[in-house]
C-alpha cells in the first residue's frame, strides 16, 4: 500500500523539465541504435515510429493521471470536446506542452476526407538537434513523434494511421516544418459518431 502511495505522490509532483542537451543525446543514441539494425531509411523511420508508439501509450496514462487524479481524462471531461476532436486537442495542447515544452502550432481537418486530420509543428524538437548525413537526406526523425501520436490515439480507443510529412518553409532557409497526417480507421469514426450522438 505504501509503495502505491509513494507512486501516487511522485506522479502528482510538479513537472520537471528535461534539459534539451540530455534529450538530444538520448534521442541521438536511439537513432544510432536503430540505424545499425536496418538497411533502408524507410525501415529506420518505421523503427522510430514503433519506439514513439510505446512512449505514446505510457504518456497518455501518465498525463491523464497527473492532471486529473481519480477523475475522467481531460478529453472525456467536457461534453463539447469529447471524441476525436477532443482527443486531438488534448494531444496538440496538453500532451505536446507536457512533452516538448510548447503546444503544437495548429490542428486542422483535411479537405480530403472526414477521417483525416493534421497536426502542425513548425519546429519539431527531434529534428532540431539531429544532423542527418547526406546519404540519409530523406530521413525524417519526426516519425518518432508520429508514433507518439499513434500510441496515444490507439490507447484511447481511436485507432489511426499517422505519418510525418516534412514541408519546406518558404523563407529560403531550406528548413522544414512537419505535418502529422492522421487517418482514423472505421471503428474510430463509428466511436466518434456514437459519442456525438450521446452528447446531442
């Protein structure tokens, strides 16, 4: 019982920030670890996304418990923001700030279809401190962040495929922002409709 009480106390402590240098070192080692075990850039990005998914599973539970101990998670607590929109807003604002120190830059619904949404990050932290060799020029380490989004969505019951799409910023600097394209599966869309009908 005492160990559970200690865990509860630890989870409810004010959040401490991890230094960028420590994060960049650990993430660089993660990239290096997977790079030595694959032969193609696409496979490396898949491995980074899989690693991100494991982080997403754990972070959703951690953030939800820390912010609302003993209560419903944030995206289930307000009638007007339940379902897919509520979950994506939670990721864009609450989760992003908890993990990366800032909210994501934008949440947008795609015009391509009802099941597609996009989260924008104009300066992904995982790309900021990683120098990509010329022979790996197409590598986008933001696949790790795409995995985090997928892990959180899957854990909340909203199955989806998520991919990181680099978009060049038109300022002559050759810098890229990242658009995380999220495609929900049929079960997630049905769940969202069910939640909407309960709220109406």
